[in-house]
C-alpha cells in the first residue's frame, strides 16, 4: 500500500529524504587528510526497495534506447566489453601502422555534480511516461543528509545537486543523463562537420566508449578529436559536469600531435576560430604490445 501510494501520488515520506553519510578510509591513505576518506551514504531500507522497483521497470523499457557505447549499470554489460573494443582498435591500427588518438577523460566529482533539473529533462527526452517521471523527481524534491561519526550525527544539510548515493535507481539515472549528453555532442558535431570517426566501418561511426563516468574518446584525426572534446566540454558544463584536466590522459599511436582542451566551456567550438587551452596530458609511454594484453 505504501509503495503504491508513493508512486501514484508522486510523493515520498519525509524519512526517505534523509541519508546518513559515513566516511570510510581509503586503503593506504593518510587518515589526517579529508580526501583520504570515501563517503558512503546509508539510505532508508524501504526507500531502497521502492527505488529498486522503479529502476527495474525503467531499465526494462528504456535500456534498448540508451547509447550502445555506455556499458555501466546495465544488465549483461561489463568492463570487459569496452576493453575488448579498445584492444581491437589498437590491434587494427598497430598492424597497419595507422595513426590513432585516445583521450581518457576524468570527470570531476561526476556523480555529485549533475543537476536534479537535468535528470528530469533527460527522462522527458527519452519520453518516460509522466507517472514514472513524477515519481522519480519526487525522490529528488528535497533530499538531505547528515554526517555520521560513531554515534554522533551532524545537523541536517540539503543535497542540492548530484545523484543520491546508496540509491539503487540513481546510477541508472546518471547514465540516462550521460546518454543525452553524448547524443547532443554527436548531433552538434555532425551538423557542423558531418562525418564522425569510423575505426571499423564507415557505416558504423564510433568515437566514444563509457563505463558509467569513465569516458574514452578516440579518432585517427587529431582535429576531429579536438572538436569532439571541445563540444563535449561545452555541453557537459551545461549539466554541471567538468573535466579534471590534470587527470585526463592522451594516448598517441604512431603520431606525436597534441590535442588541447578548450580554454572556455561557454563558446561554441569551431576549432578554426576558438582558442585552445592547455594540452591534454600525455599518458606514460606504454608499449602497444602491453596494451593489447590488457
């Protein structure tokens, strides 16, 4: 009765809004530094059952519509599949001495950064039925948290952005938002520059792979990849996502050309007129033969 009432009324009990945050020390980290701890959220058990039911029904209806290059938080998908694709691309271009650029991107606090408004917008773009959209947005209407230290609890704080940690539904909402983001990047690129990279077949463009927030972009043409990167930075900023520039890496195969971040996330990318910022850091020199054995 309670779960049906919450779904049909697009509401939730007040106690479902509150999560308790517990800090777990990361292995081999200095306990005196705040960044050495990983925050873990503990949610209401009944809320987690309700959120899990919504996620099961949502994924059954929506999964086939999400980007095929997203492998995170989806049934019958794992890290092995995108790694296999990357190995195939590396093997193909190494065998034929072809050039290839890979950008391994690191999003800064990705799960904590996307706006709640963009979760609702993404659901609407995928034409999720209104009762489901309202039931989901109700869970993000007023989320709060307290920090738990032993038996002590802090005062109540609002969670104004980011997905709800410890929630079975929230990771799936994240990949829905990310699928919209990558679709927008692809749409803008093709409208301006037409052809996307196609490492295997001209009929099947492929330029990105994702496992949740772990993102890799690739292209044999550095200008193409730089344009995609700049467009991605621009669209990502609109939903609250920003790259951790120091942790991104550029892997070059049979080429030494650099790729640059955009110096602004506000302007549209043309690359012939925009001003590039700092270069993407190069990854350590790793033999391709070793990469192919990942």
